[in-house]
C-alpha cells in the first residue's frame, strides 16, 4: 500500500484543473463581450435614433429636397454621441447612411402605402409636395475596455419637402428611372 500520490498524478491533476479554469474563463469572457456588444449596440442605436428624430423635429419634421442626409446624420450623431457620458467606454469609428430600396421597405413592412418605395402626400393648401423616404444608418464602433469592434444599425424615415415653385426632379415617381442613379445617398464618414 502506498501512502501518497506520485508527482505525475499531481501534475496531471493540476493540468486538468488549469485546463478547466481556462475553458471557463474563455466562456465567461466571450459571454461578457457578447453582453457588451448587445448593451452598447442597443444604447448607441437608441441614442442616435433619438438625436436624429430630435434634429428633424427642430426642422418641423421636414427636410428640403436636395439636402445631403448622410452629412446631416453624420454631424448629428458625431456631435451628440461624442459627449454622451453613457458611451464613454466606446469609440465610434464609422457612420454610414444609405437609402433603403423599395424591396427592403416592403420587406420590413415600414409603410402601408408605397409609390415606388416612397410615400407621397400632397397638401392642397400649400405649394409643397412631401415625400417619405427610409434610410438605414450603420454605426461601427469599438468597445475600449475589450478592444473589440462591433456594429449596430437602425432605420429611420425622412420627410422631404419640395416647394412647387422650386422644381428639381422629385424623388422616385412612376416612370422616373434615373432617380436611383442620381439621388441615392450612400456615404461613409470616418470619425
């Protein structure tokens, strides 16, 4: 009968315990990163969406036809989220804005009534036409504590006002095939 363990048995036991602890720590770390991505992604998208709606509400809900939406959204998000205390653990790396195609708008069930992907209302009392166009904002960011990159996106509508006395080509009307080539807003900005 022996009274103790051999050195090989002790080393094997220590190796198995170390391996189990390593696997456990890797699992905890990956769960923490997934939690950070979800948490920060939700916070960024909600705050960015709120800032965009706030900006457009200051503009009485409308933007003049022909304005660059990508630049407006980039400036609003960059200026407002940069100084937000809830987001001090992240760094926004890239903001891009693209117009949703009519097929994507229908797939997401964003509007009940569509005319080539854009909802058009006419107010007979004003000399204005109003167009509703959906855009998608994609924000790429880095979580500073984990040095991991992630992205979040959200969809928002923009109401364009076209004065009738100012007559550039209106957004997407039936039979207007050149709109997608000339007027699509797709821009990327680096912070």
